DNA sequence: CAGGTCGGCTAATGACATTAGCTAAAAGCT
DNA sequence: AGCTTTTAGCTAATGTCATTAGCCGACCTG
C-alpha cells in the first residue's frame, strides 16, 4: 500500500486550523474536520501536535502574534488620538476578519510564564504601550492604562463578534464614540 | 422496580447546572456530570430541557437576570461616579463569584428577538442606562455610551476571569483607575 | 543499497450527547 | 376507592469525537 507523505508540520496544521476556525467557528473546530481539510486521517495530526488543547493554544498564540503585527503596523508613524483610533480599528478589523482564531485567545488560562500563549500575549502588548506613549501618563500608571486599553477594545470587539449588539444603531458610529471616550479619558486621567 | 421521582424541573436543572459550572468551569459542564449531581441518569434531563445547547442558553439567561439584579441593587440611590463605581464593582464581583454562569453568556449568538437569552440580555442593560442618566449625555448618544460601558466592564471582567492579567501590579488598583478613566471620559465626551 | 527514523495508516477504546421505547408513579376523574 | 391518562424516571442503543496502540512503508543517511 503506497502512502505518500503529506509533508505536515505543526505550523501548517496550526495555520490550517486557524483558517478553518475562521470559517466554521472556533467551537466547531474538530480534529476530524481539520484532518479532512488537510487530506489526512485524524490520528496523523498527533504526530505533530499534542492534541486539541495543544492545537487551541497554538492557534491562540498565532492570533496574538498576528494581532500584535496588525496593530503595530497600523500605528506606525501615528500618535495621540490618531494612533489610538488606528490601533482600535486594526484590532476590530482583525476580529471581524478572523473571528475563529480570535475566539481561540479567549478563555485560555496560561499554564505558566513559559507558556507560548502567555509569551505571545505579552508581546501583543507592545503596540498598545506605544500608543500610550503620546499621552501624558505617569510611568507608574502605565500598567493601569494598558489594562484599560486592553479591556476596552477586547470588550468591544468581543461583544460585536459574538453578536452582543442586537439593536439597530450603527455600530461603527458607537466605535468612534468609544475611541473619543477613551481619548478624552486618557487626557484627563493622566495625573 | 421502584423508581421514585426526583421532582426535577427545568429551573432546578438550570440552577444546578449554573452552580456546577461555577465550580468546575463552564467548558467542563457535561450532561452526565449534571445528572450525577442531581442524583439522576443522564437521559432523564431530556424530559425537562432540550439538550445541552438549551441548557447553556438557560444558564446564560439566568446569569443575565442575576447580573441585572446585582447591578441594579448596587446602584440604588447612587449617581455619577458613585453609581458608575458601584455598577462596575457589582459586575466584577459577580464574575469572580460565578465564573461559570458568566462564561455561559459569552459566545452565544441570539437565535432571534424572542430568544430568552436576548430578552434577558436586553433587560440587563436597564441598570447601566440608569447609571448614565446622571451624566450629561445627549439622548441620541445614549446607545453609544451604553455600548461603551458594556464593552469596558465586560472586557475587564472577562480578562480578569480568564487570567488575562499575568503580571503583578495590583488589579484592583487598575480597576479603580479604569473607573476614573470612564468617569472623566463620560463627562468630556458628552457633547 | 542497507538500516534507521519517522509520518502516514488502521483498529480499538472511552467519553459524551442524544434518541427510542419501557414501566411505574403521580394526577385526574367517576 | 378504582380506573385511566399522563409523564418522569429508567435501560439500551447509536453516533460523534478525541485519543492511544501498534503496523508499515517512505524518506534520509551511510
């Protein structure tokens, strides 16, 4: 029986899993479905990844890195409200374009400081830190501001992605309003 | 064979499911585990609820109602920054005390306008609307402000519940700082 | 081309949700 | 009380999924 090799690798599998999750939803992602997508039998995946939890964490880490890249490039050469808006839009666009891999980042408890997910998540903070630099935030308050930014944008992106906004008023307009809210807040809470 | 009835009801099952989810985590909640907790065989649950998805939605609806109650009572007789802080703390306390049922509210797409989950979620907005009343928000901007509040507090609560804050600075302090940020933002974005 | 590693495979197991169909407990009626 | 009807438990069976064990040929190295 001839069984030519498929040339799989952990990264290929992760990328395919992320893409499939974007298509059918993260919760619908199964090992069997992913294997089929890759033209391979389910157990073959276990030669490269350690099971579904490992796959989920790899997808989450990938998403964190991609988000960091997107927000980073979006804010290049911008400052203040400009940078804030660019970062917010980049994150929101990412979530709308890739709801599956974004969902993978939620509800994951890091296993430890050396967890790839934790590392990627930390790296993802860099661009947001850069956005804050243009505001007059006391150094010891930077952590608070960082957490605030993360909360706000993830909260909005998440609620939109999961259909939390049922009523009719334009969501994009609400998003702009939220950016103004944060911009004003950052200016006046700096002290 | 004598089989005395257990006296189950959809509401009892929902309550037990919510409690169990708080203990072991929402994603670990299974029909079998819940049945065992209730001293009953798994298929018996199907006489009262329509399966796991139905159970999840019932738990989510319960959580929405409970959150609305908690935030509502917490903000009674308060206004402005006081009310804002009370609402934020009530929500955060709820999420920390009941992570399982809170998780049930996330990632659920409402099936329609008559979905109990959607109705409960809408009712959950009332208390937040009340908080906004003390701020000088133009009526046509109320929706934006409401969405902003929801995004901010859910974002923070969620990140904390799922361990998104890995580093050391006191989270409670960050929370107070966030409340100030929103308070200032609401005052200065009102126009 | 001989040998070893390793990536595919089939087969088996076990957890889980769900459905079908039985039976006895409760509830209602005369 | 006795009879009937409804219904809430049950056992048994099915199907989906993740995971493990173990085989065997493909590829690399000499």
